C-alpha cells in the first residue's frame, strides 16, 4: 500500500490567520470567541461566535477573484496558498497540473444565500446578483482552489456536515493510496456567520446562549455548565503526498497519515446515537486501517462540541474503541477555543494533531472547570493547561448531523 504523508499546512481560523498563529493560540489556551461583529446580533438570542479576525484576502488573491467568492471560499483558497507555499509547490507547475483537491464543506456560501433571498423578496422576485448561484454552491471552494492554482486532477467536494473536513482528508488518503494522484490538497472550509444561520441553529437548541457577558467562557466541552456549541469558521488545507514522491523532491514531512475510518449512525437527523456504538466503530476502523492498537495512541483530539449529547456520547465511544487504554489517553477539545467550525472542524483538528506530534504537546480544553462526571464524562480531557509529553500517534474524530462519523490517525515519521 502506498504511504501518504503531510508536506504542507495552511490555516485561517478564529484564533489566527496562519498555522503558526493558530497553533500558538491553541497551545496557549487562547479563546477566539467574542461578541459577534459581522452583523448586529441585537435581535438574536445568540450574541457571540468564534469569527475569523483581521482577515485580508488580498494577501492571497486579486480583488477580481475575491469579489466572485463567498467567504468560505476565500478561506479555502487562502489556506491552500499557505499550504502550497509551505510545501514548496507554488511554482511547480508539473506537480500542480496533476494534483487533486478534496474539500469538506458543510453548507457553502451561507451569507450569499441570506443576502440573495433578501434581494429576491424585497424586489418582488425580480432581482439578485448574477453571481448568486456560483458563489453559494458548496463545490465553489474546491473549484476556486483548482482555478487559482492550476490544479487539473480530480476536484471533489465532500458534504457530511461536521465530519466533512475529516472525510475529505480520509477520501484523499484513499485517492493517493490507489494511485490516482501523488499530491492532493485536502481539508475543509466553512463560514456560517450570519443571522440566518444564527437563528437556524439556535432553533435546534444547539447553540450556547448564556455567556453573553463572558463570551470567551461559552465553549466548554465536557464541563458541567456547558449549554451548547459556539459557531466558528475558517479554512484549513493539508498537502497530502505519496511518500516516495515527497522524498524524491526533498519535501519536509510533518507526519504520516496512517489511517481513516468512517461509519453512519443511521439513527437521527441531528442527534448522535446515545449508545455510541457506531461512532466508536469509526475509531476502531481507523486504528485497524492504520495497523495500530488502542494502546499505541497517546493523543486524541475530540469532536467535543460542548453539547450534552456529544460530550457524553463521545466518551462512551472512546471507552468502546479503546477499552482500558481510554483511561491513559490524553484528550482535548480545541473547540473550546476555536468554536465549532462545522465543515472545517475536522481539517482544523487534524492540523492540531499534526502540530501536537511535532511539538510533543497536548493542547488544553479550556473552560473545563468542573468535569461532568455525573453526565458520563469520566476521562482525562487535559483541563485548562496543556501538557508536555512524548507523542508518537495522534487521532481526531468528528461526528456530523445525519449520523456521519469519521476518524483520522496521524503518526510521526
């Protein structure tokens, strides 16, 4: 089987507009959650989010291109530019010509949907931007990466809700293994920072609402006072490359992508199956694919959304997949700082795993003041302070609306 390694990283996140900024903030326990600034939150019950800050698209694309992109697509293209630069591939037209793109997107250009519907109704059904459809469709992000950088391999969009970024990386792994590509840009992008999404998710009773006066404390996975997730946004891209191809061109290798597992709950449109059996299966499948045992894993980046159903259910999954080894596992939910970035969540958290391995450091779960042991959260979630420790293998998993479950395994090389 062809081996797959990571040779480039790019990231736009609520805590930084580069990989370095993002990792330093996460390692230091810095929250990216604040009062909403993209629109007036006054009419809404939810008044805070984890927004990207001080983002300048002109650093990554010309103004003509930017005007034709939804916000999530700008994040995707910007992260791709960073990743290609990092991998030393920006000017390698021979490699880029054959390279592929696998992008996870949960929703797409949601702010475009909102503004276009407003124009549609206010004009008595006669007016909207001619770019409405090209900007809002979910495949636009992957397509723009292909267009901007001249990538002529497969260009795929994976939409599995909050597991989208994870599944995109997993599908890219298989694509390289079977020989269809030597290089794939894989990751996720999302931006649902608008009033339409605010109300939509809050009506589902999914969002945190009670921390208006202290927004930075709102995302608190596994904590007894958690009351819902905080919406995040951003884009993350990994350059995945066949090992011998990377070696031949002298590429810097961050880590090896060892395995991927996926499963489907087949249970409910929005709620995970509370017994955790099928979610745990995707973790077991990922470890089997990687050829490792549960005791080989030192760090697990949790989906950890700060909702009651997820945090207790995910803990059950870990007990099922890891058995006794779950008690020794270092776990953290970096959503406590970045919020829940939806289609970008899995790709951002994969990047965190890679940086954790590189730095031998387990980032913290902030705002974890009282672990909800009574609610079924009984493992080591690295509360409030990160941990220096030797790491060889790290995993991350994500679980999306509709019962989509995905898990990735990374290792030092």
